[in-house]
C-alpha cells in the first residue's frame, strides 16, 4: 500500500489529533490504494507533524456524506457545504490510528520542495 502527503490547515490538524475530526474531506482522492496519510500542517507550522491510518475512502453525494460523517466531521455544516459547493460527489478519508511525530519533519526529508495543493504520493 502507498502513502500520500496532504496539506491540512492547523485548526483541522489539531482536531484530527484530538479525535474530534475522524474524516478528512477532499474534492478528489488518490487513484491508487493508499493506507496512510502523512499530514503536513500549513501556516504557521509548515511542518509534517503526523500520520493517520486510512480505514476507508468514502465517495458519496455531499448531503449523504454530511449525514454519515457529521458527528466526527470536525467542521461545521456550513463550511462543509461551502467546500463542496461546486461538487455533487464528495470524498472523505476515514481516519484510524493517528501517530503524532515527536520530532516534526521538513518536506525535504521526503524529497518534496513545496507543500502540495491537494496531495502527493510518498
């Protein structure tokens, strides 16, 4: 199985680590089978801070996705709908075990020069 590195805003990284957010929503997902997300925390941290096991990749119409994930979405319904405003189908990585790095890492440790807009295979 492969891993992907994704950029996530600090407020959502904090919610993933605390367990409030168990779904990472995306407008598109990786085409290969992936088993883990490597989490790059955006401004102000700008470091790789954790890994998350992927239990499942969901693909649902956005209204169904919200109903299914709302308890652990980690975002408001308004933010969710705004994020998927141009999409009929929504995607989510259902997250399992989270491993927070004791020592945060730089992108260059993975051979990456710039934070990905969406994701990059690692």
